[in-house]
C-alpha cells in the first residue's frame, strides 16, 4: 500500500485506530512495512518520490498511533528485519531480527545484530523442533532457550504439541530469564567467544551483577572445552 498517498494514510489510520480502540490490545507486530515489489506510481507527476514519502508517512502514522495508544507496544519487521533503522527504532519497542529462528543460525545473526543494536530491541523466539520452516534441524529445548535468551525472549512454538515435561522445562527457563533479563537487556555486552564453531559465549554486566550465556555447538574428539575469561568485572571483588 502506497502510504505516500493521503487517502491510503487516512484509511490505515481509521482501520488501525479503530481496531486498537475496540479491544484491549497491548501488542502490535507490524510486519513487512517498508519493502516494495513492482513499485510504481503511474498517475503522479514525480513517481520517484514514492520511496521517500512512503517512509515519512509510515513514521507519521506510527507517531499518530503511539500518541493515541501510549500503552501499546509495537514491534517492527520488514523482510526479515532488513529495515531496522534509527527512524523505526525511535518509534517501536523491539524488532524482529530475522525470520530464521533456528537456534544455531541465530547465534551468528545475533552476533552481527548486536554490533549496532542493543539486546533490548532484539526479539528472539523459541520455536518448535525440528525447525519445519527452514532447515528441519532438531535442537534441544535447552539450546533453543539459551540461544533466545540473548535478546528479548519470546515463545513462538505450538504449545499444544509440547509434552508436559517440555512445558515444565520451558517454565523454568522463562522464570530464569525473568531473573536475568534486566542484565541482558540493559547491561554492557562482552563477546567472550564469537560464533565460529565449538564454544561461543557472551557476557552481560550491569553494576555488580553479571550473566554469561554459552553454547557448545560441536566438540572435536579429545579436545577439552576451552575456559572462558570473564570481562567487565571488578578485579578486587568476590562474586557469587
């Protein structure tokens, strides 16, 4: 939809404002909001302005909705997260980092994302195993959760198909994440070992607290797991 057109902007405002006013909605996932295919504006004298005016109009619509519904959290997403810019980040609460929710692939994705963006805007989902959408790779619930706990943890699996044991384990991971999420989302990030096979790990430090997330992707026979040298700590303090 060409948001550069005033009638389109008003139509979307009426639809979205009406929806958010009609029900206790507190979260909106706004998907695919920036990309065009077969773009054109044949009836306009300057059709090339579509690319700029569409974006400005999207921002204006978000501003208008945020002002009218301050209690609603907005997540942005476009083409796998390819439109995560400062304009969008100033108007949304978090972003979908990628359509890939494979926990192993996510380690590299999250490593690159965190080079620029903070963990508190990085939506990271635990989905079903095997990963039917992408590569059919199986992964333990433990690995899936600890991978996603490096950002804003979410659960996007079909819980009706999970066993009672999986639901109980998931509950424990969610409980743990709630204890450490202020560190993950607000702390300083240290990349202890980048994602390049074997052991990878990240560390978050906030005040006198720290948390380390580590993943052993593979291990060669006879090669011990390497030690992790923590960073950002007080060398004169004792940590529990």
